[in-house]
C-alpha cells in the first residue's frame, strides 16, 4: 500500500507558524517513505471560509515548495458523500436526530451537577436518544454506545499509547449541525477513507478528536490510519497559536526562513549552510529550498520512519 498523507487547512485565514509546522511534518512524513502528499481544503464550515483565504494558502504552500501530488479536494464539493455516510449510520441504528439547543444541554448538565471546564467537552446527556418527544429535529448525533465498545485505544507515533472512553468523556457527538453544516468529525473520516490516507500527521490540538474518528471509522467499515500529532506552536501568553486568537500570517517572502523555523520546532537539525543562506543577500549562492527539504526529509526518516515503518521516538 502506498503511504499517503495529507494536509487539510481550513480557508478561514492565511497559514501561520503553527500551520507551517503541520504542513511540513505531513509533507516530510510521506516524502521520507516515497509516498503521496495530498491537499484537502476543509471548507465544510462555509460561512467562515473564503476563496481569498484559500488562494492565499495555496500561494503560501507554493512559496514553501510544498507541492501536493494531486489537485486539491474541497469538502464543499463532497456533501453528497457525507449524506450517504449519515444514512448508513441511521440505517444501522448508530445515529439519531436531536432537538436540544446548547442552552438546554448546559442546563441539563448543571441539573446533573456536571460543571463545564474551560476548553473541555460538554458531554451530551443523551436527552434525545429515546425520541424527540414531538419536538423538531435540529441536528443528528452519533450514538456512542450503540455498537458495543466505546473505549478506544490507539498508539500515537509521537505521544505513545492513548485511550478515551468516548461515551463518558465526549458523549453522543454531532454529525450534522443545527445550521445544516456537516460536522468536522464525520467529514474528515469520510474524506480520509476516500483519499486513501494511510498516515495522518497533524497538530496536537486535534489528538482529542482521534477516538471519535476511530469510532466512526469502525461504524462505517473504514480503515484506520496511523496518527502522529506534532507539538503545538504557542503564542507569548501560552495559548495555542491559531487564527481565532489573531495569529500573524506566515511570511513566505523568505520561504527558507519559514521552513527552518518549522523544522526547528519539529526538533530537526539544521542542514549545513543554513545560517549562511539565511543571512546572505538574495543574490548570493547558497543552500536552496530543495536541498534543505531533502536534508529534513532524511532527518525525519531517521527519526520517525526507520526501516520504512513509523517508530515512536
């Protein structure tokens, strides 16, 4: 099987330093094993996405010489596939309609004495599992306990053994939102399977999604890729660098410098001549981007892909 990875940015803004780390890591991971690197534009949340942001992302990747091996795939073109997956789950008794608002869910949790922690999950209390009681459906949820085991164990290539009881720690999560948009969890699982993704390399902030995605993969009869979650790039206040907190757009006018910053964050050694290339004038011959990428590809392979198989550092 051909090793196939992907980078899947959301076009809600330009790439930033954290995005560059994820993009470079996923590119190096497949290049180190002679695989294919695909680009998926995750524009399922259409109100927040724009063609301008997508164009900027594509330009930034081109400046970094991180070229995909096929034209980009856009989630906005794939809604019929998500609908088919949801229908499969409904038919199998693994999905159900939900009439609850966020306010009602929070009220039910407070009544049960469950306090919401900042950045934590609001564990759905299962209110609509037994029916809507005459109320109109607003969303569709995955029934986490309907197919038996909901305690998921997996090994992250960087973080090591992981586990999560999805029913207890997350609850019945949304597949189709109340605003009619497809939820990330369902879309990414369907997309990864159809694109033949064998190895997912992405930011550590997404590690908590993995158990939900594995549960969905099993429910839909889809293969489970390997996972490697990269260290986060943080702002001065310690928060994850993100578009939501105003992360500065990645400056690709000096692409080698941007790549070097990302590679150092991944713990990769500098290629010979890097400092000279970064400090020399633009007309001075020196280390090329292609040469630097080749150096980092070999370094990544030595660290994570020895013998052609991913190994935990």
